[in-house]
C-alpha cells in the first residue's frame, strides 16, 4: 500500500471570461481566459493534514472543487489511492467517490434549509447504500453525538442552530459515508474566533480517532500552523513553495512566503525585522511575464521578469524562485 493517498500532477483550470460573441465581433476583441490554477502538483500522505494557503484569489478553492469533482480540470491528473479520478466515468467512480468528502466554507449556505438535520446527515448513507431502515436513524444519532450535538437534534432544521453548530452538522454529514479523505475549504472562516478553536479541535480529534486525511484550505496562518503537517503556498494559481509546517514558519524559502509571515502580528514583541506586505495580486487574465510575483518582490532580478522559475529542492521542501538557482536565498531578510 502506497503512503500517498492523493496525488495531483500538473493541475490546471482556465475559465472562459469572454464577452458574448456578438460583442466581440462588434468590438473586434478576441476570447479571454482566466487561468485560476496553472501546473499545480503536490502529494498528500495518509493520515496527514496538507494545507494550501495564499491570499484571496490565489486559486485555493478552485483546487478543492476540482479534487472533489465540482469543477472539471482543464489539464492535469488527480489520483486517489493510485487510481485516476475521472468523474465522467459515472458509475465507475461511485465506489471511489464514497471515500472522500468535503466540508464547505459557509455552514449557512451548505445545508439545505428545507431538510431536517437527520435527513441532511443521512443523505450520503442512502446515496451509497451503506445502511437501511432503522440502522440509518441510529447512525445519524451516533454521528450527532460524535460531533458534540444530541441525537434529538436530528428532528430540527438548520435555522435552529448557531454557526458553530451548523458546521458540526456539516462535519457529521461528511463523516456519514465513512470517508478516508476530507477536503476542508476554509471550514472556520465564517465562525467567531472562540467557535473556530472548538471546530478545529473537533477535527483533530476525529482525525486521530478515524485516521482521516485532510486537505485544509485556509488564508489564516494561525489555523494552518495549528492543524497542518505540510503546507503549500499558492500565488496567482501556482505553487511557489511546499514545506514541512514547522520549517516553513521558521525558515521560509520564497519571498512571498516571507511576506505572508511578516503580515502576522508579532505578539512576542521580538523586535525582528519585518517587511510589510505591499502591492496586490495581479490580474489573472493578464498576469505578469516570468515570475508572477516579481512586481511585488523586494529581491527581483532581471531573470524574474522574463523567465518562469522551476521548482527546486530546498532544505525544507520545494520552492520556485530564481534566488535559489542564484544562491541568494541567504541574502533575504530572516524571518
């Protein structure tokens, strides 16, 4: 059995954002495409939490949706437990599809307001034919107890719960098909800070109990530091660094990673030198040439403006930066 549960190779997604055909003819314009993700590759090992971080618009949620089949990839291959995931196969994907689930960002939108909680949690069980009759009712009650709610809550509607309780219901629904892998798309960003900690601790407890593997999507570095084993940093749809979580926070190799970490408040008042975040993510319809980060990079070189850097091995993982090939990483300000 391979240690790698999910493998993503060359994942790319382009969206057609062109004006209607007649407008293009009248105005003499060509079709326009937005590249949300370009040539993204990473692996997730069994039992670990792999996090994807980056600013809004970096393509994190697009990757999550492609992995679970909500969006079709423009190019690239996704393998789950060694098997290529082709959602066009329909029934052939049914057995594989049961083994992974998704927890969405907004618990106010991800639950059907017209369904009772028991029906919401039972839907995957019925869809995959895991249990029948009274067994389903008993399993729903067990799952509600597992996530810190009551079996009696199965008769209620989503609007009768708080945001944190709704996210617990969403977690129970994700667990109902007995998955091995769960994609967590910013699962706490819509919740109060005090509730966030409760949900994150619940997710870690469930991971330890059931041996779950997580892909965690987040822009909150404190959440990522608490939850993840390895981290991938996205910028304008491309992975710029992949590293062990602890090493990434202490020894980041890419200037963008360092910029993200410098934006975190220094509560320890260490007095270390910090570089403020400057500029904005460029327009993905017309991205910069060469390295997409070069307009904001404090260490930009001529090669950065013309040539896209390749991923290179570092002491902490992988990074795509020309500074690595030029041997100038040490020249960057230490975090």
